[in-house]
C-alpha cells in the first residue's frame, strides 16, 4: 500500500479519535461554532454597530432625516448618550447616505468662532477633517462625498472624498472664542451657515433643516445583547463588502447573517448571541481599562492607543487588520479626527496615584497646573466605564477653561474634585461620579501647544481623599 494512502488512513483515524475524545455531539459542535463566531463577529462589527446606534438615535430620538443638521444651542449634558463626547462646545452632528448619489457639504469660512471636526464612513474611518487641520484650512469650501460605486468625472470646485460605504456621518465642534453671550452667538451663527444636500439638487438646494437637540435624551450607545446582531445585520445589508472582510462574511453565515437574506435567529440562537455580545463587551472593557501608554513616564495619564493614530484609525497595515484594537477603540470613542495630535490631544486614566482603579463612591482630586498648553481651551470630563458615555443623571459632567465660576488658585492652577457629592466649599470645582460605578476622566487639550509635547508642562495623578 502506498505511503499516501497509509497517511490518509492514519489521518482519518486520528481525526475520528480526536472527535471522539471531545465528547461533543453534532448539536453541541454546532452550538460551539455559533458561540465562537458570534463573539468574533461582535468584535469585528463594533464600528458598524456603533455607527448604527448613533444613527438610530438620530432618527428615533430627535426626529431627524438624512442631511438634517443636529446641533446643541447649549453644550451637551448627560442626555447626550454617545461614546466619550465633550460637554464644552456646541456639537454639530448629521448623517448622510450616498446610495442615491453624491452629497455636498458646504463649510462656511470660520469668522468669529472656530469650526472643526471630521467626516467619517460607516466603519468610523475618518475621511477628512474640516477647519484649520482640514482640506479647507478654516477658509470654508465645498466637500463632495462620492459613493463607492460612483462613475464619471468629479465636478470642479470641490474637495472630493470617495467613500468606501454608503452610510456616513459628520461630527463637528463650534469652538467659541470666549464665554460671552456674543461669543456663543457667533458660534451658533457659524453653525447655521452649514449646508448638506444632494449634488443632484445643487442648482436649487432644499432649505436646510436644523434641529436643536439640547436637553433631548439621545440614546446612541450600542446594546450589548441580541439587538447588537440585529444592528450588525442591518449594516451588513446596507453596505458593500470590502475585500478585507470576505473571510468574516463567510463566518457570519454561521450566525445567520448573509447578504440579501433575512436574519431570523431562533430562541436558542438569540440566547447565544446575547451571551456573545456580553462577552465582547467584557473584552472591550478589559482592553480599555488595562491599556497604559503614559504620556509622562511617572504619571498614569495615557493618550489613545497609537495603533489607531498610526493607521488613520483604519487599524489596517500591509500585514493585518487589527480587529481587536479597532473593536475596543470603537467601544470607547467615535469620529476621531484624521490628524489627531495636531488639533486635539486627550489623555485619560483609570487609576489613582496608588495604582488603584477609580470608583465612584470615593472622592478624588487632581490639580491642573497654570498655563495649560491649549490655545483654544481645555476640559476635564468624566465617563462611565461600562458605557464610555456620560454618567446618567449626572448634574455635572465636565469642567473647562470657559468656566468662570470655577475657582482658580493664586498661582493660576485649578483643583478639580471627583465624587458622588461635592466636598464642602468645592462645589464649583466638582464633577459628579456615581457610587458603585467605575469611571474614568479624560483631559482634553484643544489646539495643543509645545509645552505639552516637550513634556515641560505636567499634570499630577489623581489623588484619593480619605473619607472623613
């Protein structure tokens, strides 16, 4: 008998023996396949689901339609439930869909206020920045968003962006020059000059709809249960398949998601999907809270994972697509700028000066030294670890350099306090935390200056204040 046949028989015997040793039935093997692939699908699909969660809030919670411009007449509070937003500027947010053709976004000249932010695709990949770091350089202009199947010549006079997806959105910040009523009015006036409309209607654009969403509960956080996969299926059906994702598209069939087919998991599968979404969330939280790349060697404050920055937040290199890093990055944030580190730096921490995890029932303090290297402004914000969003019902979510009520020390430094209640006499310098909830603060530097980069300006670690 030839060696090839002998080898085949030996392999078949080994395979049969290995299968027998697992003691798993056919049904159990099928269940394990769904379990494994559902967890991996959740990690892979986190950016799509995050985009859809915010989009659904845009439709459901504030009654918006594609190309409607949502904005905050007053900076956001806890009602704006999205991942790691700021609460110091007047946000602008809108969704668009390119299925019916290109869309025009008109950016006004920045006069009396600043306007900066990003336009991203459905995978949360930044396509372009606007403002001083963008193509328009703060001078205004027209961006043309082209769908993935666009054919023909691009009309002149636009900054053209060819999208790999049909869905996308924009998140901008209107940056006030100061804290006076006139400064606020100038920022809002700039927002009202934005326009979004189909290229096909360029000759006679429709009247722009603006929706003030201040004070409205905007639930844009992904649901980590079986609804996660309903959202994932919705996005898979709407978006083209990218070559990098062909293997995953094959794996998705194991959990009932396939292009052009309905998604109708039975009760047993829904239970598995619920557990898979929860496991993926647990992994995201573990990756987020264990991450540490200190900005200053002797401090715990870290910038975002450099794997995102180095790849323009595609997390794709010549050798691999880092789905784990992309998954936890999109669990924690959205709409990162294409040129982060130039117009914005933010640092966060999960531990106090003793290396212990931050927990909302304790009281903490941190000192912000004078002369913060942020030419526009700085802010300190607190988030819930389990949602990466503002703590619900929080009376105070942020303190910033615009805040005139916040007490400054004689040398220009500022002491900030975190806790479930404000320490006596420190009410104006306090940010709320919820007892029993893990939290993390983020310090943002808008238009950062040299002392931050050369590390000559340094912020202290967070100190826990002993209970009285």
